[in-house]
């Protein structure tokens, strides 16, 4: 859903999963946590942040567009969640790519 859909569904994840899998969400959530050691919510957030990283690296969308595409309520919500998960701001993460590219080009030019 996070990695392969063009746009995220605009419904609550618990409703979406219950509907798609035809199981009670609380039952699924308990089983999921027991097996994986994490909640469904944290699992989805981790995948959304990976998608944000991917979109930042492709450099085709700005942060506002990424936030809209992944159904964040705001750019600030996306940024806060990104920093909480990665320890970096989205802008800092994006600039890391540029910095590494410059270093590589400098080394190739030697």
C-alpha cells in the first residue's frame, strides 16, 4: 500500500486493513505485535518514512507534494515524524545525497 500505490487511501488504516483482510482489527493488531514485536502503526510509519526517503532521493517532488501524496496532515507532521524515525530532518537527509555526490565527483576528477 505504501510502496506501490500512486496515492495512499484516505481512510483510517485500521478500517482499511479490516476491510481488505476481513478480520477484526484488534485481533490482527494483537497478533501482528506478538509476531513482529512492533505495532501495525509503527510498521506503517516506518514504511512511509522509507517512501519519503525514496521520493526525496528521486528529487521529483518537493516536501509539500510528498506530504500530500502520502496523506500527511501537513509538511510539519511529515517532518516531525521523519526526524523522530531517522534522527534527521528531510532537508538534511536530502542534502546528504548532494554532499556525497559532490565528494564522488571530486574524487573522480582527481
